[in-house]
C-alpha cells in the first residue's frame, strides 16, 4: 500500500475476564516497532484489575452496545484509520466495529463468535459452565476460579504459570453477556447485539485460531470466518499449532503479534476519513 496511507496506529481490544492490562507486553512490543498503540478499556473498566475485583457491579451492568459505542468513539478519534486487533470477546467487538466501517484492517484472535455461528464444541461448553450453571448468573459478574481459568484459558501452561496469570489479569465477566451471546444466542428470535451483515463490504479481516484453545476452539473461528463467504472483503484464517486461549500472553506470544501486525499492514485497505481524499 502507499506509504502515505499506511496505518500508524493499532487499537487493541481486550476480551472478557481480563482488562487492557492483558495487552501490556503487546503495547511495548508494537511501540518498539514504531506504531502508536491504544488499548481502550470497556466503559468503567479504566480502573486497575484489583479495583474491579472490588466493584463487580461495574462489570455486571455493562452492555455490549455501550461498549461498541465507546470503542467506536476511540477509533474515530484516531487521525489515520487504525488496525483493530481483538482477542476473545474483543474479537466479536472487532467484527462489530469493522461492520460499522471502522478500521483499515482487523485481526481477531481466538474470537468469540458473532450471531449465527452454531459450532459449540464440548470444551467450550465446559469452559463456560461456571457462568451458565446458574440462571441467576445472568444478572451478576461471574469469575473463574484459578482451576477454571487454567482449563478455559491457560491449559498449555503449568498450574503455577496459570495461577500467576490468573492473579495478575483475571476479573469477572458480565454473566448477561455469556448467557445472551454464548451457547444460547442462536435460539432467540430476531437479531442480537452481536449480529453483523456477513455479506457486506468492510476492511480486510484475519481470524487467528489456537489449536489447543478450549473456550474458543479453532472450529468456532473457522465457522465464523466462513460466514463471510459472500462478502467482497478479504477474510482469511490462520491457525497456530499448540497454542491455547491465552495465546497473547503465553510464551511465544511474539510470533502471534508479528503475524497479526504483518498481515494487517499488508492487507490494510486504502481508506480515508469521510469527506477526505484518498
């Protein structure tokens, strides 16, 4: 692409059960490569992990629509349309942002699915069971125990390594999101907040899956990517062998970061802000 149109900013979108702290190494890594890096929190999540653990009502009351609006405002503030990279439910949010015409390229890593993806592997059901086992959790902030986190997120790490990740990064997630947009989303009439028009044009999009991911296995990401087959936009899938859901923090994360950024820079759409010349 023309260097004058080359994106110079990356927006990193975190997923559920963590905060922007989960991107701390990626921020430094991309900044060292000359990129401006933004890692916006969900509305109200700007406080530290430890403070959020003490205020679960902030988490429980959050909605997807206000989160997307908040992230869209951040992206709109960037002079040059940025690359958007999202992990887990941040991948869902990234797809929703691209569907709004935002971003010059998108990468979703171990993405939670948008509406209509009906692949629900057993490991995914087991990972989400702590939130789904009690209907009352729909109105609560629901966290993982260290053991549950180890199965769902960090299954390729040792118990000690997983415990350290849980202690530094883990928070609760909105139970409503897991119930509404998890295993049961496709059984409800009408469109939900995670619906996108799969046939529409948008910025190029890369799905990255992890072979050993329990909570969002490769089959989920492959199915999500295939839903875009009618779109004229570029949609690709790449899988990393031996990597779990904690792929952005587990040893060897640099390979994932490099692949995501290189692909996005190579495929970035030559776009400009509305009303500006290209």
